[in-house]
C-alpha cells in the first residue's frame, strides 16, 4: 500500500522506511526502572498517542500494546503465544507487576477487531484459553528475507566460510537457533549430544 500513511509509535525504534514512504513518527514514554511496570505506562500514554496520530487502524504488536484506543479506531493485535497461561506454575516466579500485566492485557485481545496468530497452535490457544471467536483469529506465519535465505546463498562456499571464520567455528557442529529459556528445552539438546563424537560441537545462535 504505497499511498498509505503510517505512524510508528516507538521508544527508540528504527524507521520503517522504505516500507512506508510517508511514515510519521511518535515516541511514547515508559518508566526506565523498574521495567516490570512499563505496561502501566503504556496504558497511560499509548491510547493518547494513537488518537493523536488520527489513524483509522491501530496495529498492536505485543501484549504491552493490547489496548483498545479511544474513539472509533479499529485494532488488529499480534499474538505470538500464551505461555503465561499454558504454564502458569512455571511463570508464578515472575514479579507480581508482570503477572498482573499478563492478566490485565491478554484478555484485551478479545476486544480487537481482528487478531493475527503466528501459528495454528497459537490460534487454538487463543480460542481455548481466551475464549476468542475462531473467525476473529487469522494465522499468518512469520516471513523471511528471501534475498538472504535462499539456495544460492546456501551453496556459496565463500560466504559460508566467511561466516564460520568470523565466529571462530571449525569442524563439525550442531546448530541450535533459539532462546535459552527453559521452555525451549535446550537441556534436552545437550543431553542428546552426550555420547556423540568428541569433535562434534554445538553452536548456539
């Protein structure tokens, strides 16, 4: 939509150019410390900034921004997962303000005009745990940069060797791409490598 105007509400984020040639920018203010209270600041400042932008549609990108702006502005929210509700016993160790934020913000998804889920599993959880109508949730998988991730680049030995050399990687290795959070089960990956060849390394990205 090259003729569309977009207002990016951010702390200190990058611009979206050239995605939106007519982009404008508004900056919100959040509490520096403790950051666990940031969602409260968003509750105060974000709706006013959305109204100031005079937008017709607000795209909420995370649970801190699952807010319904004032006046007749449509809201599309992005949902990644519902981990706090799927594993409540594990998340119970989080600070009280964080847990209150989850309980306060996630239910607002049901008041959105539409919700984008990054997987069918997330959609199923939204319907099951948040009681959101299935027709409101649209599964849109995250995209990749095809100019970077393609077979031609994968077969370019010079580029591959440059990457390996830059990170000091030599020999055979097992590549793990993901977070080190408990729910990613990295411990099981390490256990699975016990008993493999001594020269097999693990590379964490």
